[in-house]
C-alpha cells in the first residue's frame, strides 16, 4: 500500500516536471523563432561575387539594421536604383570621407593610405586586383566591393559617376550575420583588418543567442515528451518482475 502510494507520488511529480519541461521548451523554441523573425531577414545569395564568404544559393540571415549602423568590413544587403534596384550583397570597404585606392604593396587595397589585409578574398587572382583606381567616398555613402574581385560588378564599375561608385547608407536593408543553409556555413565573422580604423567593426547580432534558445527549447521539449513513454516502460518492467 505504502509502496504504491510512493510510486503514484513520484509519477505525479514526474508528470508535473515533464509538463514544465515541455512548456519551458516551447517558450524557448517559439520565442527564439519569433525573435529571429523580428531581428533577421532570410535572403538567398544570387551570384558568386561574394565567394568564398557566401556562395550562390546560400540561404543567409541578414540582421535588420539601419544604414547608419554599418561599419567597414560588413557584408550588407542593399537596394539602389542605379545598381538595378534588386537586392544585392557586397562588402563595405570605405565609408564617408575615406579614400580607397588600388593597389599598394603586395596588391593590397589601401584605405586612407594604409594597406588593408583582406583574408576573406578567395585566391591569388582576387588578392591582386588588376585594375588601378582611386575613389573618395562622399559623406553618408558606402564604397562596396565583392570578395570575388576577379568577376564582381561593384563600386569599381561605377567610378565615373558623381558618387564615385558608392551607394547611400539609406540603401542598406540588412547586414549578414550567418549562413543558415547549408548548415555548415556558420556565423560570418567581422574582419579584424578594419578594427583599428575609426569606428572599428560592428558587433555580430543576436544570432548565436537565438540559435541557442531554439536548440535548448528543442532539447527541453524532447526530454519532457520522452518522460511518459520511458516511465511507462519502467513501470511495466517492474510489474513483470513483481
């Protein structure tokens, strides 16, 4: 009699904890997805101009940011009528007041006379950009280049215009933080070559926290849902032994 009552008490406690785990897990899981929908815009990369950082067909997460928040080194999504009006992905190399030039020693781009290391470039041909240019970025604008320099159509192809190939900050609709698909893409780190310049580099958004909340929620839900079947099997084995 006492043993059965104890088993019932443990069973009720287990059921309560199981339900609590599912509830907490659902909150984390759904809350993470909701947070992600508010903070990020999914986008499919259309061309190879940003390889190897992102490749054609990659599904990326672009944090919804104002153009004023963008820093050198960021990979941004933008729309500008002079670039065709559709969404495009490029890397910010210069901001208002900067002078961007190609090329210094070793084929490196220079920014305000200082050579910039660009570890994200894909190969030797991209690291030694053949075209020589100099551009001064107007205030409130961004100078944008692709990581695959050998084939990217970017600010270099628009240098003859009044804005020397740059786009207004207001054209930016998002900043890439991560590759969601394929799954091995991961977070897009900020290049440290720009960190010592005025304004530094931007911080990565809450993508890791969001992914952690979704993953933790899934674990809680699965653990809570598994309690019932596991508990029933244990009781059945105990009854068969008794």
